[in-house]
């Protein structure tokens, strides 16, 4: 089942169950994916790849995490809770993340294969990781692991 099919099935289920917050979040996700697809058409791409969809979802999570932090700092916990609830729904559509041991092993392997010795070589390592794992890899976690091993 593709990401879009999964979203549509879950949207119907949430509508029947009367889960208005979940319905709103799923509609927001489908709108974002449609925007990404339309932007891709301008570049000559046909349809939306799974990697593009996952990347869009990760971007949505990142922006909501930042918003939740800002809301908490401003003393608006109800808005932060809303953002965090949206994050939980969106995460349900992401592929499972790599565990720490697998991530560290992949980073070590990428460092060895590129011959990276310092932070100057971080781009090479990240390129290898992105090529190998694609959208399954959370680049912020990978970046932190690369910095820890190279720094």
C-alpha cells in the first residue's frame, strides 16, 4: 500500500470514528504531499516518489517540533500539545527509523569507505549515507552521529 493509499484509508477510518484532530492532520499531510507532487511536475517529475513523500513528512515533523518548542517557551502549552499530537500522527506514516547500533555501524562504514578523517569530509560521508539509505535515514540523527565520530 502506498503512502497516499494509506492516508486515504486512515482518513476514512478517522472520519467514521469522529476523530476531528486526526482528520485535520491527515488532510494537512495529503495537502502537503499534493503540493510536493505539483512542484515536482514543474521539474518534469511524474507523480510522487516514496522518498519525496517521506522527506516531506520529515520536514513537517521538523517544523512542528520547532513550533512546539516555541509555544512551550511562550507559555502556550495547549498549542504545543496540539503540535505534538500532529507529530504523533505524522510519524505513523514514516518508515521505522534505524536503531542507534545500526546507525552507528552505517556511519562507521561510510567513514571507512570514504576515508574521512576530519569534519571537512562530513559532506562525503553524508552523501554516502543518503545514497545508501535514502529517505529511511533521519539526516539530523545521522549528522549528529557523523560529527561524534569525526569530531
